[in-house]
C-alpha cells in the first residue's frame, strides 16, 4: 500500500542530509517511483548516474544497475536498499562461460546487455540496453562477428532489425518477460481489435506480435517493440483509446501518469519482477539511515568494464 506523507517527507529529508540522489527504475513500486529524484529506463539511469553531482547514489532498482552506476563513478558511494535484488537474466551467464564462448569465436565483438554482472562487462567490448541495442550493433563493422548476450529474444530482435547473420546470441531469458506468453498476447490482441500494443523486446511474444502483423491480424502501425523509456515517449503523444502493454507491470504507473486519456492495460497482470519489488518503502528508509547495502566493485574489474559502459552511454537516445 501507500506508505503515506510522513514516509515521503522522511525519505526526502534523509536524502538531503546524505547529499544523495535517488534513482528509480520504471519497474519499481509506485511510491518509490514517486519519491525518487529521477525515474527511467536502464540507459537513462546510467546516464544520470554518470552526470550526477551528488556524493551518494541510492539506486532503487536491481543489483546490476547499481553496479553500473558504481563502475561509472568509483569515487561516489552507491547504495542499493537490498543487495539481494538480483536479476534472473544477468544470472544466465558468468565470466567463465563468456571466456569459453569468446575462445570459440576469436575476433568476434562482444555486446553485453547491461543486465550482466561487472565481471561479464569486463570481458565485453561494448554494453547496450534495450533502447540502443540496434544502434550499438550497427556501430560494429558489418563483417565482424558479434556475440550478443545474454538475452536471446532481444538478440533475435536486433538480428531482425539489422539483418546481421553474423550475430550469435546467448540463450538467456528473463523469467518475467518469458512468462508473457504468445498465447496471452494473441488472446489480448484478439479481444481488443483496435487497441495498440507496446512490447518489450525481452518478451518471447515479440515474435508473435510480428507474426500477427505479417499475417495481417495486427496492423503494423498498432505494434511497437520498445524499451521501457521508449514506451513512455510513445505514451506521451499517444491518441490511442487503449494500449496493451507487454512488460513488467511496474511500467504502468509511469504510462498512466504520462497520458490520462489512454487506457493502459497489461497483457499479463502477473508479470511482476520479484527482484525489483524487493526494494520496499521500508528498506529505502533503512538504506538512507544506515548507508546499506553499499555496492562495491573491485577496481580492476571496474576499470575493464568502464570502457564498455561508457561506449554504451554515448550511443543512441
Ligand atoms: P529497460 O529499462 O532498459 O527497458 O530494461 C528493462 C529491464 O528488464 C531491466 O531489468
Ligand atoms: Fe532482470 Fe527480468 Fe527483473 Fe528485468 S524484469 S530485472 S530482466 S529479472
């Protein structure tokens, strides 16, 4: 439930006392989004972390996001309210597995989605997020092989858009987006013949959306495969009566705030990330009081990962 005005005022006061900026991902619970200084997608939050003047960053999101902020600014204190907030997608590949994959294809460029550990980023040439993955891959010479990791659906989406047959994808997936099934999507679209559709590229069902588009069942102008930040941009100027949203349900809060004239509904209302929801109002207050959990990255790993992250934040919108 709503933690109330006292909680809100206390969070703001404690943040000011600590010279802390609070960054929240679009999948956080509504109260946390509302109390944060900035809400955004992974790319926007990385950029904000890199540019912020605050001495402390409190990251309301999952661990790899806080780690990315730390990699960009080792001199800042980075706090996550619960260090156990992991990511099932980031867990699908570790640095040893990546080294073995690289050994199979020497010379290939490694493109790591930001949903990876610092150790994996340190083994990569360039990072990307769902909002700039296509541009990042286009920045690599067309004749160079690409190892894209860890998300197979985002990899397939990038392969489709760039037409690159020399792009190989790791077979990882996010359990939340994988659970938004093609059946859910097809049923939702058929039940609402004129609704528009926003689909996150981590969804396995993004392929079904495109298949429905090519079979003529879904008009191409109704179908948008977008990052969470891209969804928000589209929502601001949308004139649709209804939009069906295929991503984690936390996203609906910003979409509804951005455009009260459109009815945003989830394709799967159960698609909630338990890691994102480990950041509770209570834990946020505790983090501001105690300075825990502090995120640390070994300097040599951070050094090697920084280059890949910096290249990522320089590409795309
Ligand atoms: P974006 O915010 O970059 O779209 O990422 C979605 C996601 O799953 C982050 O965990
Ligand atoms: Fe990871 Fe999926 Fe949760 Fe995003 S929604 S943090 S990809 S488990």
